[in-house]
C-alpha cells in the first residue's frame, strides 16, 4: 500500500491482505475468475480489483468489506484510481479506457484513440493526467479532469511499460523488444533513446534521475547510459518481471 502498512497478494480469484509485519488481516472474496493486479487508492484505504469474470470491485482495506461492484462495457484488463484518488480508470481488453466519476456509476471521459490492446498505463499525479500505450506503439496522454487529448506518440513498437517522472514533465516509454524512449511533455518532443532490450516494467527513481528497467538494470535519464546491472542466480535480473525503489531512492 502507499502507506507501507499493508501488502495485497492475488491468489487466483481472491486477494489476501497482510500487515507489513506478515500478519494476515483478511481474504477478499467476490470474483469468480482470475484477478489481475490489484491497485490501492493513494491514501491506502481502498483497493481495486479487476477480474476475468468482467467485474471490477472496490474494497475497503481495513476490514475487507466490498464497497461497490462495477461492470464496465468491455472486459477489463486492469483498473486503477485516477490521480485525484476518487475516480476510477478501467482499461478494456478491446483498447477502450473509461474514466468513471466518483460515484462509479457513470463515465466522465473515454480514451478511444487505441485500436489494439492496451498493455500499459501510467498515472501522472502532479498534473492529473494519464498515459496509455498499446500493441501498435501508440501512446496517448490525456487530462483526466477535462478529457482533453494532450499528446499522441507513435514509437512503432509494442508498448509494454510507461512511467512519468516525479514532477510529471517527462514520460518514459518501454517497448516489448526495445529500444525505450523518453518524451518531454512540455514540448511534446522525443528527448532520449535508451537501449536496454525489452522493458517489461519500468520504475522511475524518486529523484527522477534514473529508471529501473525489468528489475535488471538502472539507466541514467539524462545521458541514456547504464548505471547498474543486477545479477541474481547468475542470470541478468533472474528473469525479474519488475522492481521498485525504496522511498529515499537509495535501495
């Protein structure tokens, strides 16, 4: 959770909530099929889960109560909280994205520019925007409050990960085969190309100076050069699917 007090773990069609000490708190039952990665609200008090059964459920994390169940118009690949922490973003497997109003019963805005399946979504907290990337290499950046289209990028490679820098002024775009790209959101121009190979997941450091790619290497976001490479069990990244930085960025 954002507060660091809880851990949510998907176990097929249920979610288990633990305290950070390892104490089991609750098990969330409500889905009939495999759940995709859950997402905490910014304050850590609520949790979203999207499942292959077509439902998106909002949970209260303190006692595991189901607060609301949603049925988006198309089967949802994953769901996230909007930057304001009140509304919900659902990403459909057909490429449509819906931004729901705070009562979670009607849709405020849609992203309909994608024609292929969306593989990545990033949330820009400072500027209240989101980015979505699809299998065609199209990346869309929209304002979540007005629905205005801010940027459209074409990297001509299947997009597998996205990440905003902490101030929200740059966007990192990772691709399935490589390379990866950085765009300046103030000018809308491509500013950097990085050659890490496949970028299944990306995490920007808290200071915005480096990016952790696929849990295996750290790259400088100014020069595009590799700073560190991690080997686990004699394999580069040990086939890691992802990674994250500590809040102070030192680990």
